[in-house]
C-alpha cells in the first residue's frame, strides 16, 4: 500500500513544483522590467514610458481668441494721419472788391477843396473814426497846403505830393505819388495797390485838376494771383465834388459809383495844367497809392 501511494502522488508533486518555478520566474521578469523602466536611460525623465512617448508627439499650439477690445493688426490698411484742410487756391474768373463804407462820404466844402475832401473821405473809409464835419476838412486843407512845395504846385495851394504826405501824417498809413505813362498802367497800379493793402487810392482826374478816390474795381482775374495778367472792367469811385454839376464834365455821380473803362478813359486823363509845365508829369497819369 505504501509503495503504491508514493507512485501515485510523485507526478502530481512534480507538476506543482514546476508551476511554482514558473510563477517565481515570471515574477522575477516583471520585477526586472519594472526596474529598467523606472530607471530609464541616463539623463532621462523618471516618467513612465507611456508618458514619455506621448510627450514626443507635437501638440498644436493654442489658437489665440480675438480680443474685442483690440483692433486686428493683420490685413488692415493703416488710417492716414489727420491733416490740415487744403488752402483755398487763387480765384479763377471774374473778381470784384470794394472797401467803401456807408456813412463815410463827405462833399468838398468849396468847389476848390476837392483834394481836402478826397483826403477826408479816404481817412473816413480807413477809420476807425469817421468825421464828416467841415471843420475837419478845413484842418486837412491847411495840412495839405503846408506839405505842398512850389515844384509840387506852381500856383500854390494843393499838390499831389502834398496829398501823399498828408495822408501819411494823419494816420492813413504809408502813401506815395506814382507817375505812369499810360491809363492802363495807372489803373493796374491802382488796383494792385488797393488789392494788396485794402486801402483807397487817390486819382488825379480831369487833366490833374480834380481829385477822385478809388475804393474798388472789377477784373477778369484776381490781381493778387495774376499781378501781370488781368484786365480791368472799371472802378468804384468816390467823387467829393458830388452833388455839384461841372460846366465841363457834367453832373457828378454819388459816392461808390462803378465807372466802366470808357468812363475812366473820359475822366482820368494825362496831366496837363494851365499854370505851366511840369517836367516828368506832363502827359502822364498821376495817382496816390498806399504801400
């Protein structure tokens, strides 16, 4: 009985022993693999192989979400910087100016006091004070006579150089006497000076026997931008002889009346005085201009 039992259990013991040996070997293998994975190659991270593998896969960068408070900077045309409004260009076509002021007119106190009346009108137009009294005109008359030399007026009284000097002395600004060879040149000099200074011009009309005041004009272009290339249509005239009637020139016209070039040609004539010769003036056009 004893021998028969030993033979029956010997194979079973072998199987059990072999199973235990396999289990031990398997455990040892897993321990070895775990140790290698935990240690990794020299200088590598201690993370698991799975984590290391995933870390090597490039991750798409996060797309920045637009900020509603910030303007986009790609594909936007820059806004030009603010600029000053354009400067108006020169006036092209018909041009007109007139500096006459209502309430400034005064008639000459005597038929001989035309130059004193002209000066008084000019000063009133320039202002700031307006004085239409006869007393003021008498004072002006005395000043002109004091400023007139024998060469300026051969028979005494008023002279065109005295006119310019008096205007300057009485606060009208700088004035001077011009002598031109033609009506066209004189009219252009008058218009250009008036346009530049906005002050009235004195004209020696009726062969130099009378004094007119030019306060404006009409032309085909603005003299400021076309100083040598404009044509005058006429001028606005203040005549201190108004409302009198001349035996030679007829009924005078009210202040600030527009006279076309035909009327200017009829009234604004080259210098010719009966009291004698004036070298440098005879046959020429005289005017007193601001500058």
